[in-house]
C-alpha cells in the first residue's frame, strides 16, 4: 500500500469531516478554524496520542476491525480502499485519540483478537462475544424502501398488500418477509443493487433490506426513501475488549465528543442522506411473524454481497488487504 498517499487521504478525510461538522453547527463553537500543513497536522497528531501500548496493539496506530458479516455499506472495497460510515467514524475516532487509523476486515467480533485489532466498528451487543459495546452511534433494522418520499412514515401494513417487493435472494430480509403475514409478491435478485435498480425502474413497488445498506443505495440512486421498518431496531457501536478498561474509557470519551460535535451526524448524512435515525416509532404496525417449521434452513450473513446469503454490496473476505488504511476515495468529501 502507498503509505504516504493513504496518510494524506486519511488526513483529508478527517479534515473534511471536521469542516463539514462545523458547517452543520455554525455559530455553535466552530467559528474559528486554523488550517495547518499536512506535516504540521501529522506532527500534532503524534504529539497528542491519548493511549499507548499495552492498551493498544501498536503505539501510534489504532487497528480498527470492520465486520464483513454486517451486511452494511460501511465496508465497501473501492479501488483498493475502504469507504463508508464505519470507516469515517473509525478514522475520526483514531484522530480523536491521536492515532493513525489502520483498517482490518474481520468476520466477527470474536475474530478480532486473532486479527490483532484494538476496536471493532458496528458491533451489536448480542454478537459482541468477549467485547463490550461503547458509545452506540448507529442502528440496525430491516427497512422497507419506496420510490419517492412516502407521505407518511411508517406506511400502513395495508399499503404493502398486493404489491411486488424486491429482496436479495435467500437473504435474512427475504427470510423475515417470508415469516410475515404480508400478502405480497416477493421478487428475488442476486444483489441489493439489482433490487434497487428494479425499484428505480418500477419493476417492484418496494424493496426490503437491512436499513443501512438500503439507505446507502436509496441515497445513491436518488428519489427513494425509507417507508418503514419490519422489526424493532437495535443499536450498534464500537466493540472493545471487556478486559481493556483503559481503552474502553478512551474510546467512550472520544466517541462522545464526535457525536456531540456533529461529526458522526455528518458521516451519516453523507452515506445515507436524510434517512432518519431508526427508532421503534418507524416500525410498521400490524405485521405479525410466524417462525418457519423447525429444520428449515435459515440464511446467515456471511460477507456482504459475496454470495446469495448476504444482504449487502461487496466487500473483501477476511484477511484480504489486512492492515489497509483508508484509501484516496475514502470519505474525502464528507461535506
């Protein structure tokens, strides 16, 4: 990897995030911004390291795990670089700790120790394993997406009756839709991209998918919006080893500052546009679910987009590009 180029990209990423956050909260404390050279910023970062070994694997670097099993657009391989919400948040976290961000794909939170990572982004408490989740900053749920802006969010369950709904074939979203009592025609696609293309072209009336990947694609395609959720959302945050209390405290403080300062909100708006925070109020009322008969295979998310079992776009497999920093296309224009 070209370390110098990636360091410059990383600094541009954070600089853009901070400036964009200031634009969002103008007149609220960001009235004066002092610009420095790359060399000065790098020197300042090194002087302000907030944590060191043994609390982190390597002095001066924060090794950040990106879950390949999440099915979220935060982990997208684009021209040899990682992009997305978790990359933006992870890079900002590293900056706040005075460290260089190094991204490592991991299959699960349990895999993090084997991959020698310090933190894992996008961890749900139910799958955290030996980690604790600090400073939740995103939500996870199954979303229903429509063309244009829905007049009311969430839509009524009766609005879905008799419609054609696109899903990624054999995905968890398709499985959940199967278990519902919604009278819809389900149309399967190999990838979420294809399902959203069908929504754009009018081949389907709605798409059901994980809300974050769906929000990313709806924002990318344009003229699409979240119409509601099929399930109750859960929060996801930064996973840190339960035994590493020092790093837990540092990460909590840094993430709290990023949330209160508007940086996370800026990252979110760049990747999913105006999609609102996912709350229980957005769940579509009146939908009931019945579990399939015992023995029926249940899809699992293995990677994002690398096979028919996943709700997602495309990511490298675990171990690929191990230790990559954010590349030149990674969130360099967050405003």
